[in-house]
C-alpha cells in the first residue's frame, strides 16, 4: 500500500490546465454550482465521519472510517463519548468530535486524505466559516481543533443514506462500548459484523460510482462541496457537486429512517459478514450454526435443535434433542435455547467443523453470553450453561460480538422446526440428520428454501 505524507502547507494549491487534477464547473438552473471531477491523482484516501447521541439515555458515540480510492477499507474507529461530554452534549458536538478523531487517525497513520465526507451540515458549515450562529464552548473548541488539522482537503456534505458505515460505527460506540471505551479496526474480521457488511456492499458498487461520477450527463444527487483549505485561510469556496449515488442497501435499509437518538431496528443487528470470504481462500469452506429451543405450552415438554451448513447453505449435519422433564424445576425457553447452542458447538467440535457464524433468535441468551445482561436469570441453571458456551467460544476463538448474530424467529425456521421435532421424540431422545439422510418432509422443504436464499445472497455479494 502506497502511503504519502500529509503536506504541512495550509494554503490551497492553485489549479491549472497542467494540473493532474481537473475541476469542471457547470452552472445549474437553480443558481447552484456543481463540481465534477475529471481525473484523480496518486493514492488518495477518503474519511467518513458520523456521531450518535442518545438524549434519553445520555449516551454519545463517534465513528469514522478511512477508505482508499478503490473503496478498500483501511482503518476505522468507534468511540464512546458519554464521559467526555457528560455535562452537555448534542448531535453537533459528537459529529464534530468524530471528524476530529478521524483527522487525527489519518495523521497518526500518515494517510494523505483527499476527501472528507459527512452528513452534518452544521459541523461542515462551521468548519468552512459559513455559520454565524453562536455555539457552545465544547463545539467551538472542537471546530478550532479541526481547522488546525485540515490541510487542503475537500469537504463534502452527503446524504445520511450514503454515510451508513460511519453511522453504524458511531452507534456501536454509543451503545455497545463501555463509557470512555474506544476500538480501532484494521481488518474486516475486527469490525462489527453490520459495519463490515456495509463496507463490502459499498465496495461492490465502487466501480459503478466512479463511472457515473466521471460523466457530466448523469442523473445525480447534489452534494455540497467546500474547499476546507480555503476556510483555514479565511475564504470559503462553495460549490455544489453532482454524483450519482448507487447504494448497495437492502430493501429493509431503504425504509430505514436514521434517528441519531434511537437504536436501529433489530433487523439491522442481525446482518453478519461472510468473514471467511475476507480471510480464507475460495477453496476453503466455513460453516454456520443455527440453533433454537422449544418449550411447548410452557409445560416443560421441550426440545432443542441445531443445524450446521456450509457457505452455500448446504446441510452438513443437524440434530434434534428431546428435553422433556430434563430439568423439572429449572426449565424455561431460555434454558432450551442455551442447550441448543451448547449442543451445536459440541456437534461442530465432534465433526471437526470450524464455525465462522453462530445465529439464534433468543436475545436473552445472546446478551448473557456477551455479558450484556447483568440481572440474575430466573432459572439459575441458565448461568451454568452460558458459562459452558463462553468456554467453548473461547476455546475455538469465536467472538460473541463479531461472529454471533441475533435474528427474528421467522428467519430461523429450520432450527425452530428441529427444536419442535425434538419435543416430539421419546423422553430425552435425540436424532441427527446428515446430507445423505432422508429428512422429514417439512424440514427438507425449509432447508431447501434456505439454501436457495443463501445462494441468491452470495450471488449479490
């Protein structure tokens, strides 16, 4: 990777016909100006930044990510700012803090930023000296730090939908990190799963974006571009940019409304990146475990089920267990779910299958494995099983944060069916199904449907 040193000059270089970077200005009908890039030069990096502020819970976070000109992920960071701005905080403060953190991150790693992108009009206007509104001391101090760090980069105001990666990092810092905590990510494997998948989606469309950006006649979204170097010198140059936004978001993301004070919907959380495709060759395989528990009518007539599939959704091994009256006093649905998870881990170990993803639909169990649920469980036995799960995850180097995902019950139909089948077996009976076995009709149909869906998703990646 070619890394160039950040220039120490604070003046904006003049552009000429001989310049390796050309800027074409075009007057728009609404008296706005657009700036269309002609060509780029050298190895360039783009910084995306965003902040998250939960006013109700008094929590704050910042996120930033640096990408190269090919859309490759370079480095990212997530910060919890709750302690830093405990006395007073708002969205503008955490947005500005995110930009400041990103600039320092680039400087520390000698990354020559060419472009800075964010969705906070207020912060960017203040950096470009376009805002005359007074600001509280925390914000004004951060803005001065930003101005001292900026060195001639373009600042671009983008739509919130185009800033999803930084947004997720900010939310992660706000809601997932402990107060004052910070995390840095240098590989896909390190990233929170939903962040890694968003980066992958953006990269998939990077070539299309470049082709669209280079054409003057393309239909596009207006972006507010200012030359930050001129702002440092006291003269703000305002231009309007037209770039077509080609987003890789799913249909559920398109309906998502960004609310910085509100946690994302559960569907956002369930996305997990195909880590194996980023860390293993195409000839290697990786495996996903789905698990579920059943407690019929809450009468302790329960079952547990788990299934392990390869990257293409093909069944490798599945198992179903009867839990009827296994623990006459200490039993509920959370215990059944935890047993299913534990059984799945043991099944993978027995078959010598390396798990890269583990997926379930019971939030309580996942929260307890991650250490997020501090209250004692209603059934003490649950703590013991959770402890066994943690030991197994640690033994096999499986991250409960990056490789375990929570999904809805409707998306876990195969494991649910296996759990239901287990509840109908003889007392404490168990049964396994491999790819060569004749499966119960409904189970076979559900597995086939899942396989088609997984293959379809792989084709889109």
